[in-house]
C-alpha cells in the first residue's frame, strides 16, 4: 500500500479537495528539478513512514509534470504557488502551509499532529 497518492489530473485534485471536508489532506508540491525540493521530499518521505497512523490523506503533485494540477490547487486554495510546498487542508479549508526550507520533519510533525489528532 502506498503512503501517498500522486495527483495526475485536475479531476484527481477536485476529488481529494472535496474529500478534505471529512478527512484532512496534506498536499506536497514537488519540483523534480530542484535540490531544495529534493531535501523537502526526503523529509516528507521520512515523516510519512513514521506517521502512518494519522488520519490524513497524503498527495504528491510534481509541479513541472502536472502544472495544470498545481495551478488548480493555487486557484482552489488561494495559496500562492511555491515549490517545494506543503499545504494542510482540513474541513475544506487551508489550516497551514509552508514552503522551501521550512518543510522539515519537525514542522510536519508539529502541524500535522496538531490538526489531525483532534
């Protein structure tokens, strides 16, 4: 079983965004061409492995390859695009987001546990 779902189409995004009204959603936007994004992806991957018990849907968007999906996320959430970027959506609303070097194991742990264990 995969720890996350890759969003390939805008329809995939619409589906998980709608589901975020009942189950928290963590979106990880990743640039496959960026070393900062590679470091953030590594932190996210480690966090995913250690946090499987949390009731959160994890999704990955490769921003270069799936640009329309990335654009749709910005439009739906109002969160200006960055990559790497982490966006937590719960009850259909953005609860937390960060980007670049702020995506660390510790920041994910702090914010996801806060919003996903209540």
